[in-house]
């Protein structure tokens, strides 16, 4: 599937220096944010960006500081662990 993004001409003028790299930058931003939000898996990011290996994808995600958020179960477990810590 192909999608297009409409950017007003006024903004494109200021983005002109990025023009050759702009589509890739947008795609990478989408992939990183999708991973952060738990919408995309590591495998899906790899496919989307055409990486040759899982490690290339892991490097990409690390460079973009894209870490998945904690699950509700992990948050509950962490809260329970904090409750069990004795106060001084």
C-alpha cells in the first residue's frame, strides 16, 4: 500500500534542504514512534525499513531511543514491589 503525505508548499520551502532524505526521515520517525507505542513490533519495523538483520533494527531503535513502554502488568508488579519495601 502506498500512502501520501500533504505538506503545504510554504513548509516545503523550509524543508527543501532535507528534500532527498525527507521521505526516509518521515518513514523512520513513523517506525520509531510506532514501536514506542507498541503498535509495531521489532519484526514489523525491520520489514518497514528494509533492514537486513534484526541487529540493524535493534541499532536503529537504540539510536532513536525507541523503547517500548511498560505493560500494565509490569507497572502493577513494580508498584507492588515498591509497596513491599520497608521504610527506614
